[in-house]
């Protein structure tokens, strides 16, 4: 098994646990997260798990540690399956 496959499987398991915990709490309606606009691997990973790009957040990273400093806000509704 390659390292990238292992990381994908481990990430999927962790995300599944988080989403399962959210399903048990009726006050949680959706899960949101940010991904750097150039992080194609992360965008692909989260899309495969049902997240959708909600909007682009300009200058999300304030300390200029990454270029461009923009991120996507991804969202997944509580009732959407993986």
C-alpha cells in the first residue's frame, strides 16, 4: 500500500468518526472547514466525502505564510451521506 493510499484511508476513517459524532447531536446542522485554494488533494478528498465549496474566502491566511492567502470554505449538511 502506498503512503498516499494509507493517508487517504486513515483520513477517511477519522472524518467518518467525526461525522458520525455530529450525527448524534441534533444541534449540529452542518460541518464546515477551510482548504487552501491550491490544495487539490484536500479538495478532492473532501469532495469525495460529500463536502461542497460554499465560497472562496480571500485573505483567509493572515500572516502571509502561504501564497495566495485564500481558502475555500467547504460545507457538508448533517443529513447528507458520505
